[in-house]
C-alpha cells in the first residue's frame, strides 16, 4: 500500500507561508520598481485620471512631495512624463529648457538628491499637436531621420536638466546611436540610455493617452512593432545594445512575456519591462467589480513579469507594491 504513493512529494515545499517563501524561485524588492509620474503644466492641484483609478496628473509644485514619497517607499526611480499647455507640429516644448518636462526633471533631481534615479521619457508624442512620436514628412508619415535629430537635441536638454536615465520610447531606427553620440559630445557620457527596444503597437496604451492628453489621430503602426512578431523584438533589442543602450525595455509587459523572456536570455545589459496603463486599468476595473482579489492579482502580475526576466518593472503600483514588500507581505 505504501509503495503506491509517490516518493517525491512536491507539495511538501508549499505547506506553509514560510516554506513557500524559502522555496520561491523569484522575488521582488522595492528597488526593482519604477513609478511613472505625469506632470501637467498650468494646474495647481492633482487631477485624477478617470481611466486610471488612483493615478493623477501632478502640478509641478507638488513634484517634490511625490519624490519624497517614492524615496520613502524605497523604489528605484520615477519616470517623468510632461503634459504641456501648448503643442506644435515639431514638439518644440520637448527641447525647450523651460518646457514642463525639463523643469520637472530639474525639480525632481534636486528633490531626489541622489536617493533615487530620475528618469525622463524621451519622445515627442506629448509635445506634438498631431500626437505622433516624431516630425511629420510632407506626406503625413513620420520622418525617421528628422525625428532622430530632434531626439538628439531632446536628450542633451534632458541631460542638462539633470536626468539620470533617458527613456527612448519613440521607436525610430538609429535613435540610440544618435542620442548616445549627442550626449557624449556634450559632456554627458555618464547619462544612462534606456531603450524601449521591443515596443509594440498595442491597444493596452489607451488610458495612457488620457494621462498625457494625447491628440493622436490614427495609429503608430508604421514605427511601433506588430503584435504578430517575436523575432523582430529580439532583433530590435540586440540592435539597440549594439548602438550603446545601457538598458533595454519590453513594452507592454503582460501580453509580451514571451518576448521579455527571449530578450532576457540573449541580452548583455539589464532588461526592464513596462506594465502599461491598460494592464493597470483592467485589474483595477475587475477588482472594483468584485471579480478578482485586487492585491493578489497585482502581486501575481508583477511576479509574472519578474519571472519572465525583468530586472526592473515600470508600474503604476510601484508605491503600493513597495509598501506591501516593506511590510513583509507575500505578493502571491
């Protein structure tokens, strides 16, 4: 009778919370989390974003408080996005030292005082009146090379403002090499480049466009990647590494865990992932309807991204999840 039972019982290591923690193959710490922060020009109080419950646009004057909260939570950094009062065809506010994003960088850098990394989104979509990530050619398409020239200027402006890490999210060919060269020539060889290498044309970005008040008409499928392609995502990451990227990114995270895992397997630099606004909104909406356990769903989603190979995660739950981890809560 005894011989009929299995000699190997994998359930033994699942019997108690302490055993499960000890046997865990992957863990998450607050320092591996980065909080996206939206700073809007011309407001005096935080403005909630309807499609992202719990997330707000912040006035510039409140940014130091956000930084202090992030430091207290022990997270690794904040990623700044600017929402300007005015926009134009070439996104001139992005390179203006007095533009909302560059002012936010300086304020955050001073408030952080080395206690966390200040990261900045390097893209034109928030600053153009047409909502695309670059400069338009005469036929209405995005002009890759003209856009890359602007990115180089934008990178130097953000470095001068004090950014530690530049998040190149525009998906233009050659953007990493151009920004790296511009930074080095201007004396900013120490500034880190985070390349959004495998950034897919995704429906999961919808709420983010509310957050930055995007004016986009049409879509970005001519420069962001097709969800059908996997090998191309690996090639994009390897190309960015060759051009000098210090970190590469997969975005979105949840629907593209296979890409994340494959990039992590071949990358010689850290690999990050962005848990985007649609992933956030789906869990929040389902939890509000009583369909899922909110905390467990958040924890499971973050651990899944970490398990797939992410060294750090951009997530709108960064502060909350870091608090749970500091309190010793299990994420799963």
